[in-house]
C-alpha cells in the first residue's frame, strides 16, 4: 500500500511530523543551571576536595533516595566497580547479574576479576527473576547485582530475602531508577549498596556522573576510600590504605546535579502521568503486550516506556523493521539490548584470552540460553523518558502510530 494511508516507511504520511511537532528536548535547563555553574567558576573551588557542591549533593541526593550516605563518583560504571572493590569481591568470587542490562552491570564484575553469573529475567518486568536466583548460588557466590531496569523497581521483597538467607551482599544498579520507590521507600539503599548514573540520557543528568548510596556507614566509607585513591576519611592526605582510583566528580558536575535535582519531582510525576495515560490507551491493543502491573511499586521512574510487539499482528515484520516503521511514523522508538552473555567481551573471558583470574569457574557464555531474555531481545520496543515529558496529546500519537501499523502492515 502507498499513499497517505500507507506506513510512512513505505511512502505514506507519518502520524506525526516531528519537524513541525518535535518531541521535548533534553536536557532541560535555564538560568538556574547557568547561575550554579558561574558560582563554581567564580569561587575558584573547582574540585570537590575544596568545594562544597559535591558534599551537599551527596547529602541531598542520598536523603532524596531514602539513604543515609552518598559517595559521588565519575559515572555509573565506576560506581559498580567501586562497590565490588569496597566489598572485597575479586578473583574466584561469583556475582549474580541479570543479562538484560547495560554492559557495565556485568563488566564491572570482570573488572574486579570476579565471574558474572547470568540469571534470566522476567519478560513482563524486565528484572531479574527472583525464582531463578537460588539455583545459581554456589559456594563461590558473594553478591547479587540487581538492576531496576527501565526505572521499574526489581522485587525488593524477594531478592533481599534471598541475599540475607545466603549471606550475600546485594548491590542495586539503580542507574535508570532516580526517584523510583518500592513500598514507599526509594531504591538504592534497600540493599547493601546502590549505584546511580548521571550520564546524559539519564533522568538526572550532568553529562557524566554517578553516586553510590548506602545505609551502612562502614560500607560507605570503604566506597569513599576506593573512590579517593585509597585514602581514609580521617587519614592524612598522603595516606593510602587500600587500592583505589581517582573517581571524583568535579564541582561543576555537582552544581549542575543540584540544580537538576530541583526538577526531578515534577519530571518524575509528569513521566508517570504520561506513562499511565499511554498504558490506558494501549491496554486493549492485542498486537502488543505491556509490562505487568505491581501494586508494590510506589514510583516507577519511567526511564523507558517499553512494550513487546507481536510480529504476527504486523504482517510478520521483523523487530528492527518494526521499530524503523514506528520511528518513521514520528514515534521516538528504538530497539533495546542484546543478551549480554552474547557480547564478545564475555566469550573472550570464557576462552581465557583475557587476563582473567585463574581460580574461577569459566562459564561457557556463548552456549548460554536464557529464554525470557532472548525473547524480549526480539520484540521489546523502547520509548525513551524524554518523550514522556510531553503531553497526553503526544501520547495519543504513539497509540495512533501503533494502531496504524497494525492495520496497514497486516
Ligand atoms: C543499568 C545501567 N547500569 C550502569 C550504567 C552505567 O552508567 P554510566 O554510563 O554512567 O557509566 C548504565 C547507563 O549507562 C545503566 O543503564
């Protein structure tokens, strides 16, 4: 079919002309951020050792996320590595991780010479399946890293209970979950340690940046030491007690974060309202599958709005082409991750080409098949958080585009 009723990829008129009607720009800033940056500039205190911005942000963000302690660091990848080092995890140890996440969740484990053990996710939450964790625990297991994927809290009843039962540390990778809450408590310090990313796409953004949260002062101090070249908080300047690195944030980044923080409550609410409205439009649509509702989730951070498309309802069109067709209709849709264990990085370690610790088990990553993860890697559509800062009318366009493709691609 061609002409205005055809799919835009086939020459039809798109549902939305994004040149005329663009989606919200990101990042959002005004003179608040300008003033904050200039204040640091003029103060001359550009690094956190001298300035006050970093310390204030650590306190403000930790408080916001219901945590007692915060330790700033350069990014969410470093934050995970710092946590693992702070917990003394290394050669020969195993860490349970989900396979549907950004590479850092699992590569951080390799970076400390430990072994990531992938456990499948639930395809209707995108989070690690608590029912599969115990079978993966061995005498070598030291920790679980869960991810609050897409901003949706993982099961914070079941997973902490498993960690406690087996004496394992629990790290929450909350890179996508600023503001997310489970049964009224914000995520990040429900486990032993939590990590956040403030990279450009995240709901709270300073270009790059990260933080580690904890309610355990001893663990927070250890993380601080690793992030501050092995110093101890009460020690001399040239006193280095553990192996660390310089993972400090600049004062410019902390100032931007403090200014951006003032926007987080409203933006979180707006995303939630639009996500709820979009859900209501899509709930009866047979050609797609929405994520499961869970009343225990107080706040979903909606870093991503996701749904699974059913190939057969769209004329058998493949995943990449479906997303291309949706994007051509003016919807800011993308495909998502591939199963992490399929990345060559992990295969290399299996083949022992890397400088991996020799005391470990060597899982055969390329032979691994985690079916729920593999299924969603063929059909999960992502709509990024910035689109959720638009209006209900804009959400109508997303639903209209899906309905249109359902009828024209049949
Ligand atoms: C789930 C998850 N973990 C870790 C990271 C790493 O964060 P960063 O990019 O700040 O290193 C990201 C984001 O990129 C992420 O989405």
